[in-house]
C-alpha cells in the first residue's frame, strides 16, 4: 500500500509473522496426539530451528487483488497462507483521524526451499532496491 510508511510496513509485517506463528501453533496442538504429523507442521519445526525462527523474505505486491490472488493460489497449492487486516488503519482527514479495516499484507509459508509458482515474478520489497 502506498500509504504505508516504513514503520507501518514493518509493523504490518510483524503482524503477518505473528499470525503465521499462531496458525502453526494451533495446527500443531490440533494434531499433537495424531500419529501422522502434518507436513506443514513438520516443516514449521524445521524452519524454527535452533534460533526459533527461519528466513523471512518480503516481496512487493502492487494491490489488494494481486495479494488476494497470490494467497488463493498458495492455499490451492496446500501452502499455509493468509491475509492480514489492520482493523484500525489510520486515515487523517484534516484534524480528524479515522480508523477503518484495511488489508495491508499477507504471508505464504514455503517450506524447505520450495519456490511456489504463486510467488514467482515478485520483486523484493521495497520497490526501489
């Protein structure tokens, strides 16, 4: 989003990371007593490794429709993916500040170096690198 300054973009990326971690913890808890572990949960544990987190790459998306389509394709490929909505996105109108829900970013978990088709062709964020 063009209105995301650097600090807001970092915060939204953090929200995406937190959302992903929460999603994977829920999945791990749901299947912890299951004899067959889900591949995404196993890949998540490998991704966490010794440090507790793996590599994160931030890609540039131009608009909401491109983000929605990317997440749809990722989910259709059985990848963990979701969209982040900031429920209190600020917009200043003169002296009045308004807050409303806005889709700001999303995440796609691609385990073990797998390069999903839905992410091909995107450039690194920010655009001017």
